[in-house]
């Protein structure tokens, strides 16, 4: 009898040890529901424990709901749900997962944008990376107080947003994001760049405005300093910039391949055929390399340039209007040959 009781006790102890070990494995062993790589969990502002659990199940993060609940209950996670973007690697335990979510240790996002024409397009691009929607971002960017606070106008505020890669939190608020852009803008405009702008007789916003025109004129970085030099030469002698991209901007027709004489009569401060000097603000978001092309232009006597007739994207430069007409005619003939009339 004693021997039987001893055997039963051993079995019970062994069974308890097994169940304890299994519970420990459920909590501290690999607990996420995928075997390799990583997944991103987004917890929106105001979410509760049940909503987090729904997201975890729907995204395939966990398969053992009971263990997650058990750990979350003992760590009082229900009262400490933090919004954010959380990267969850394969092999993460339930204990580590709850700890990460409970602590609010979210992982940043990297916002990248380039080749942006206007602020609505920028707001749409940026909102893909963060919790705030495009309308909230757009309202913050276009708010009059935003421009005033940062020393811009409604027309020049676009120059604040330098095309680059920015690391921010997914939960960043629109105003906080704008401040992040402002911080990068101030860092970009070093003492050397400010001195170069003053040497040209331009403000930082005017440099960005001219850079936006140069960027719209060419995708060839090697041509950019020469084109910037041509426009600066025109500004010095009071000659209209006569920049086709500003006409396209005024017309709202960025896809035009060629500008007609009728287009040059558009009534707009961005019509640089009828108005001398620079337009009120940038016509796109100029990349830093085009800003630097304006700050460090090529020295020349050129007053004219025209896209090459080989449609390579490069330009022909000339000092005289007569030679410019020859170059322009060759380019127009090349467009005609390809059936490009507008």
C-alpha cells in the first residue's frame, strides 16, 4: 500500500512538473504565431485590450489567445495600452510581447519623399507612413499660423519640406511632424549655405523658388548649375525669367510637353514671361541638389538654353537670341517628328 501511494505521489508530482513546464514554455518560449521574419502591429490611439487582441489574431501574431490574456492580466496591460507601431520578430515570447506593448516601446517609421509637385501631394505621401490621415496633415501644413510661426508665407511654406528620409514615430501628430521638418530645414541651411544665398542677393525661400524652376527644367544634375546660372544672369539684368515650368504651374498643366504663345498670356504672378523677377514661391519641392546648384551656379555669359533635339534631357546653351531660335526650332522639329504637339 505504501509503495502504491509512493508511486501515485511520484506520478502526481511528475504530472504537476510537466504542466508547470508547459506553462513556462507558453509564457517564456516562442509564442508568436509565425516562424520567420517579422510583422508590424499598429495600435491606434484610443485602442483597448480587446482591440489589440483582435489585431493580434487577425494579423497572425498569436494563436494562443488564452496565454496572451493570462500574461496581460498579470501585467495589468489592459490599463496600459499604448498606441504605436511595434515590430514583432519571429520567436518572440508572449512575456516579451506583452512587455513591449505595455512599455510603449514602439519602432520608428522612415518617411521618404521626392518628386513632389505640391503640398496636397506631399500630405498624401506622408500620411501613408503615419497614423494621421492626409486631410489632417494637409490642414496643418496649410494653416496660416503654421507659415507665420515658422517665418514663411502661404506661397513659400512648401520650401520648408526638403525631400529626404525622416525617421519619426507612427503616432506623430501633424504639428509635431512639421516641427520635425523645420528642424531638418534649419540643419540644412548651414552658415555656408546662408552666406552663399546672401552673395547672390537672395533669401532662402527665393533660392528654393529658383531651385524648383531649375528642377522642373531638367532631370540632369550636371546641367542644373548651368541652368541656374542662366536664370541668375537674367535676374541681374532685369530680364524676365521666361521659364516654361512656371507657365505650366500657372495653367495647372504640369504634363505639357510644349508651351504655346497663347499660354504666355495667362494672368498669373507665376507667369515669368509677363512678370520680371522670381514668382511668389516654389512650383514644386526642390531637392537639396538643386538648391545647391543655385547656391553654386556655373559661371557663364549664357542667357538662353533649350532642350536638345535628341530629347536626351540635356540642354543647349547660347549667349544670343538668334542662336537660341535655331536651337528651339530644332527641338520643335524633333517633337513634331514624334507627333508631340502639346
